[in-house]
C-alpha cells in the first residue's frame, strides 16, 4: 500500500532496482511517521522524494558520502549530511544533530551509554 501521492519505490529508487530492498521493507514500513527518517545513500534523490510523499509529516535526513547534489530535492523537511558509513561516529552524528536541536525528547533521541 502506498501513501496518497507516493510513487511505488520500485518505480523510482535504486533501493529497489539495484538493491532489491522493496520486497523486504515495504510490508514492514509504518503507515505514518511524525518524527525523523534517516536515509543512507541518497544517489539521485528518488528515495528522499518517495519518503517525503509517503511520510508528509516526517523530517527526512539524507546521509551520503557526497555533498548535496543538484538533483537532490530541496524542501523545508529535508536536510542532508555528509556521512561515511564506515565511521560509527559519522553515522551517529546526524541523529545527534537533530536530537540536540529539539526541545522535547522523542523516541529516536536517546543518549547512548558509555
């Protein structure tokens, strides 16, 4: 099932046509998200566009090893971070950035025990 106005991910995103994630993740995704969605690997931006359409109240953070590219969608609900997935600290940084800017705690903003 797709949110109103959302294209099926398999028609637009490398997450489907290159990686084959659709069959596994689609039935497991929630129907709505009001918080943060962290997307690793932005490529051409189609998964960001799909997430924006599927979750219109979510904040989308695109994490990629490249700086923002011209074809990536520009929207008040989307931000981008340069992240090296080989670095645990680098992967944690986008979550920490978003959590530190919030005034009220949310489920994804938890401190990590040392």
